[in-house]
């Protein structure tokens, strides 16, 4: 899939981004008035607790790649294309897919946290680059997953496990996680409207 969204020049708006994404990738047209009225019928009543399938995982990674690509000049110049960025994220994610057995809810919540993080980025400049660039987008992606599992699992995975998996200093990972939390003002929640929009991204026909 070749989708090269224009760089974001205005503040990143989550619902506008998702509406444009659904229109361009799934031909689903959502007006602003319709967003709050979405009642998507998931494939099964317990879809949130279901394990993430490969097709839904690929859609999740495509969403993340396009969101990153459209929000950072550094990423665009370093990686070059959305497809290449998605392949990098897929290689990264493949190390987590089986050992973590991610559920649909955990994945959607991770995507929600990531979009929330992007929505807080300042205009392009040195500060924005320090929060998202061609060298740290993997860490930002990882932090969204770590926090999602900490919020939704009864026994969350310790940061030492993540650090050992990626041969990453745990002190650095802890610091990155704190910076992520500061950037989102410790707000680790998602609305039902956003959850439904992200469900559409993962499961619309």
C-alpha cells in the first residue's frame, strides 16, 4: 500500500487524522458529526479480549507508520517512505507478537496512547524533534505498548523484560517512559468514540 500523507503543519488532530485515514485506506467517509455516533459492530462480543490476528496487526502497524511519517520531517528524511517505515516497525513488532500474545484491546489502547502523544507535539522545531525523530520513534512506539500493557494486564510485564529483549539499558527505558507520561500529562485513557474508530481501522471490510 503506497500512502504518502502530506506532512502535518498544523497541530495533529486525532479524529481528523483517523477520518482521513479511514477514507483513504478503507473508503469509509466520516463527517465530524458522525464521529460521536459511531456504533461499530465488532466481529464478536468479546473482540477486545481476543488475540490480535495478523491482518489486524498489519493494519495497526500501517496506522502507526503513517502517523509517524506525517508528523516528523526527520523520520521522512531518514526512512524515506511509509512502506519502508512499516517494514521496520513490522520487524520490531514481530519480536513481540508471539511472546506477548497481544489482545485487540491492548493494541487499540496502545494506538490510542500513541496518537495522544502525537497530538501533544509542538510545532516543527528542535523541541518537536527531541520528542519524535528518525532516531527515537521506535522508543516512542515501545513506550505506548509498555504503558498499554501496564494499564490493562493484571500482571504487567516489567521494564527489565523489555530492556533485555531489545538489549536496551533499563535506565534509559525508564527515562523514556517517564518522558512519554509527562508529554501526555499522565492521561492514560481513551474515549469510546476513539476506541470505535480504531476498531474500524483494524476490522473494517
